[in-house]
C-alpha cells in the first residue's frame, strides 16, 4: 500500500478530477478528458483488457496498482470502484512520478 498514492487519489476525488468505474472512465477517455487510467490489482482480466485497449487507442497511460486492491482504493476515494480515470494532468503526473509497483 502506498500512502502517497492514496492521498493523491483522495485529493483528486475531492476536487472532482476522477471518473469512477469502467463506463465513466471509458467515456472520459473518449471525450479526451482522461490523462491517466488507474486499475486495481483485483479487477477481472476482461476489464483490464478493455482498459488497455482504450488506453492504447486514445493514447492514455494505464497504471495497474500491483499491490493495491479495490477495497483500499474505495476507502481512499469514497466510492466503490476498481477502475479510475484521472482527468487532471497535474494529478496524473504526480501519480506517475511515484513510479514502480504501487
């Protein structure tokens, strides 16, 4: 678990810069709003494949949280979700700068 990541996700959630779930995240990607897609370690292979497809198609980076499950992310952002779209470049850059397996 990475506390900096969870803190950033909490701030992004409170400031309205996240889309929650597969459908909303795909819509953000297709609308050109998404800067980063975040996927929890425990989502299904089918959902991961779909996220990767849309990430490649619309040139949006995908970050899989290797050591962070849906429950942990849900507690950080206040909504149940395993897939998030970060719709702010500053938050996306800060999350990507954490690097490694988070």
